């Protein structure tokens, strides 16, 4: 089978590619013969003869044609302009996050191969302020262009799936930790900054207060869920094809407290709070989350904060250099 990964040199993309390289096949699919990697540029690529890197803007015709030749059987569409960057540069966000995704869907429709397409949506589809509890009935009301484009692609993906052009599965990711230090324009990056700093015993300044509540997932768990989305049996998808992933809901104070417990109280003095009202409202005020549909479909969170932090700290220790996206 042929796999296409867009955004393959990004934070999540690199980890997904590394995991794919350890596999000869995914459950329910034939052996993996080719993995086409699409990104603007590539830094480190694993040594695997099945990998083919195609640098360039996936939404431009020549690159789009190249990354879909041969026609993919499974697509992981991760390429995106991050939340803050898309808010600062509206045309860029529109072009890549919405128009680019539509061009990719159109190309896949024209090829007629009916691939499975896993789309990494975001909890930004909910907007802010949020109700006292978020569940599968909570209306989507994005408050950022990034979130609006994610919702629109979910709608397109559902329609292309209904028409049997692709088999779409959209998963709404919470904050995935721990992102490497290189900025990518995501306003939610402070959760990674906090964990990375405390793991290294370094000070940090946060744009939210200690009471800020977050929905978090480790990168390891995120990859498990992305692969689960790809391999879900059709019967599990029949009730809908967009899931808000289960996430651990923790406060900044919980995270600092967990590091205090690991360091005899050395963490608290390292954290300084300089709340930015816009960031606190959008990313620091997340209520309890009931992801019943995703749980029923077999998606999982990390289990508990200490497991998440163990995974995050391990990831900090093994971060490879990244390019700014
Ligand atoms: N990391 C998170 O916490 C998080 C949370 C919610 C959703 N997501 C979604 O998950 C996906 C991956 O996120 P990430 O954290 O790895 O982001 P990232 O910014 O690290 O990676 C995105 C990659 O897409 C590439 N890209 C951007 N425009 C492109 C284009 N025109 N052509 C080809 N490549 C292009 C970038 O170069 C980058 O390498 C994104 O769709 C993002 O919206 C991530």
C-alpha cells in the first residue's frame, strides 16, 4: 500500500513517520510499500527505503500531482498553518488550511482510489468561551480563523466520505506535548514551554495563570490515536467521522505541583505568570470534557498526569532539531 503524509516534517508528522517506519503493515491494510512525505522542506528523515520526500507547497498543482503519484491508499493530512500564524496572516491560513485541503480532496476524488484520509482537526473548532462541560453535543463555534477552517474541512471531509470519494476520519486534537522549542506560531505552545522548562529545571513565563485548565495529550498517545483512526473498522465509523479525542484535563498548577513532587519543591519558584487575556480565554479555560463517542470508538488519553509527564519528559530528552514552520 501507498501512504501519503502531509506536514511530514512537522512536530507530529516526524513522530508519525518514525512510527510508520517501525511497521511493515497496518491492521486491515496490505504491506506498506511506499510512504510519500510532503512538506515545505525536510530536516531529518529516517533511513527507510520506503520513504520518498517531496518538498514544496502541497496545495500547488505540480507538488500536489507529485505527492499523489502513485495514488495513495492512506493519507495523513497534517500540513497546516498554526493558529496564531493563521490569525496574523489570513490569506495564508485560508490558502493552506482550507483551500489546500479542498484541493487535496479534489485530487483524491479525481484519482478514484477512495483512500482512507485521517485529518488532524483541533479543539479550536469549539471556540471560546466554552460551556461548563464539553461533550459530543456541544455546538462548534470557532473563534479563530484556524478553528473555522478546521471545521469547514471537517464538513468537506464528511461530504467527500458520504459520496465515497474518500474514507475520512477527522480527529480533534487537544494540546500535544511536548513541542520542541522552535516556534510554529501556535498560541497554545505555552503548555509545552512549561513542561519542557520544568523538566530542564529552567525558569519560564506563562501567558496564563496557575488556575488555567488545559486539555493535554502526549505526542506518543497522539500517534497511537492517529494510527487508530487509520485502522478503525468501517462499522465503528458509521456513527460519524469526526471525534473529539479524550484528553487529560489538568491545571497549570497541577503540572507545577507534579514537578514539585519530583523535585522537592524546586518547580514552583521557576514559574512566572504574565497572563494574556486573549490566550487565557482561548486556551486556558477548558472545562471538563466528555469524549463518549471517541471513547466508544477506541480512542484513548494518557491515563493520568504522571504518565503523560513521564512520556513528555522522555520526549524532551530525545528531541531532534527542527525547522521553523
Ligand atoms: N500540536 C498540537 O498541539 C495540535 C493540536 C491540534 C491540532 N493540531 C494539528 O495537527 C497537525 C500537525 O500539527 P503540528 O503540531 O505537527 O504542526 P507543525 O506546525 O509542527 O507541522 C505542520 C507542518 O506542515 C507543514 N506545512 C505547512 N504548510 C505547508 C504547505 N503548504 N505544504 C506542505 N507542508 C506545509 C509545515 O512546514 C510543518 O512542517 C496540524 O494540522 C495541526 O493543526 C496540532
